[in-house]
C-alpha cells in the first residue's frame, strides 16, 4: 500500500493531460485525450508490487532508457505500439526522480499508435 500511496501522485503529476479511468478494481488506465487510445495502465493488485505498462510509439523508447527503473522491465512490440513494462516492488522505485523524469518525457509518445 505504501508503494501505491507514493506512486499515484508521481503518475498523476507526470501524466499531465492523460485521462485516468479508475473504474476497474485491479488497475488504473490512462488514455490519450487526442487519440482516445490507451496510453498507460497501472496494475495495482500484483502480489509483489505494482506493474506499470506504457503504450508508446514503436521504436521510440528503448530498454536502455528504462534500465535503471523498478525491479524488472521490458519493451515488447504489441498491436501497433511498443509495450513498456516496469515492475515496481519497493517504495524507493516510486520515489526515484528518474522515474518521474522518464514519465514526463514519455507522455508525448504514449497512446498515439
């Protein structure tokens, strides 16, 4: 719970104009208001923490760019976009200034494809 309490304000401030949807119990979705497409998901009910999934323009966010974030990470092609996954298991992952900086820089690339 401490992890989510620290992480949600970081996401809300970093995601700026992305539209949140809190209607689903196990995750929070953010969509790009310009395209209506899914931009990010936060899976909140993982037993070992939370998993942040970002949906970005293919080839724009590399694994090297997120290599220091969270405990596990991956970048995989998905339907017309890249799925960037970051597993957060400690409060320190949520409060890492690199995470907030990465998220703020990445918002223009999310939910566009």
